[in-house]
């Protein structure tokens, strides 16, 4: 189902809802750009469909601090500025829910609203008033409905599909290294890394479904501290000398695995694949240091939210679910040994120097 905003008198709108009922949501529609070569965020999102006039967007965020919210907000702000659109953000007052602030913003004259929900609920009724008043509302990640009728939501690409591709790449490259394609494999993530546990979980299930022997009964929750994390992965490799692959749920775990692999001989090498949110890590794939990565850049959500709410505000039809790209990038060859980290003459991917590797903050 697609949707556009049309202003309908309140009484007529309620009558139509009662008489017509609610349609079922159609299948998710993939956002453009998912199949192209990706080297940066600009490649991932592509250009907007068309230029827009001066309009105003407000992003409503929960009051609870979350680093992802800052990334989405900054990405939306930059995209709005690039399109010549006025952008602002708001958080609820003390004791107020996101739904309450949404309703207040609608009644104060907001015309294009991006909403990140909280646990307070109530978005459906506020969104219903928005539709009656002809106000464009788009949610991020958490779908909402008006009497069962979906409010357009910008969501992530399918993690399970990407995880399956990552596991397949790791299995193929393990065989090229002479390692058993059946494992053992370590799935690692950092609990403090936003949504890394979800990504590690789907990797774990994909590996299990592929018949791979896994270390532990669940993904390994690696320490947040970089030296401790690297030491933990080093210890797991020592206790599992036949380690074939490491599957990472986040950038930091992937980079720590690279550091550990670089310490061993060719016989100790294992393959690495995983999810990353920082485009710097794409260099590891281009250099064949990593078998494959799924590029789950958080900024894409903010950018697509801006484009979608502007389309909706302009009266254009949009899907119920706007699925952001989640491309999997594959190395061109088998895993390559990383050149010496101690040689200052060796050109390395960004962030890789001195034996300890740390991802730069997104953006």
C-alpha cells in the first residue's frame, strides 16, 4: 500500500474510517540504490529524487539519551540543509510522551514530522489526527498504525538476509585457506554497541543453520575496552587452535579480530566477516583483509526519513515501509595477511596502526 497526505474535513475523515475500514499493508518496497557498488555513504543513499522548495521538518526524539538518535538527527539535519529545508528537533518535556509531543507539534502547525517512538505508546491516535489535518508523519524503525492502517516507517534492510550472505562468504574463504568450512566459528559483539547484539544474534543463527560448529551457546559478549576485547579474542583463538572464522556484530569486534589474526602465522589465519556502520571499514574488504561486510550505516535512516517525509508532504505516494539499503560487500580474493603494523612506510586502511585498531565515530 502506498500513501499520500490529503487534507480531509474531520467529520468526513472519521466517517470514511468507519465505513471503509482499513486496508492491509502491502509488501515492503526496497529503497533504490541497494544493488550498486558502495564505497561511501553518498554511494549508498544516492541523489534525492527531485529538488524541493523551502519547507520545514521537525524530528521528535525520545528524551532518553541514545547515540543512534544523535546520528539520525545529524544526518537528517545535513540532508535537510542540502535540500534547502528548515530542520529542527524536539524532545518531550518532563512527564510528556513522544506521542504527546507529536500531538502538540501537529496542533502548533507542524507540517512534516519525523518521529522516533518511546515506550509511552499512543502514536496511533496522534498520527490519526495528523492524517485528518494533512500533516505528513513518518516513523523511524518502530511501525505505527491508525486503526490497523500503517503509518509510513523507515526501517532497516533485512538483517537475516545480510547475515546469510556474510556466513556464505566466510565459509567459502575458509575453504580457500584450507580451514574446515564447518568451523569452529566465533560470533562476537560488544554489548554497548547499539544493536550489535541483534546483528550478532542473526549471524549466530545463520551460522547454526549452515551447520557450522559455534564456540559457545550464544554470541560472545566482548569487553568494551579495546585491549581487554583483543585479549579475550586472543584467548579464544588459543583455546580453539582450529578456529576457522570470526563473525562480528559490530565494527570494534571486527577490528579486534583483525588485530588478533595479524599476530599469528599463515597457519593461524582465520576468515573474518561481519556488520559495520562506519564506511572506513569498507577499506578492509577492498584490501581483502576481510571476506565480507554488511554496511549498516545509521546515517541512512535519517537521510531516508527526510526524503520520505518531504515526498509525503508534497502529496506523493510512499510505501508503508521504506527499507533502507543494507548491502553486503565481498572481497575479491581470499583473505590476505595484513602488512606489518609497525612499518611506517606501509599504507594501511584508515584507523589501522600500532597493533590496536579503533573505529572512528560515525559521520
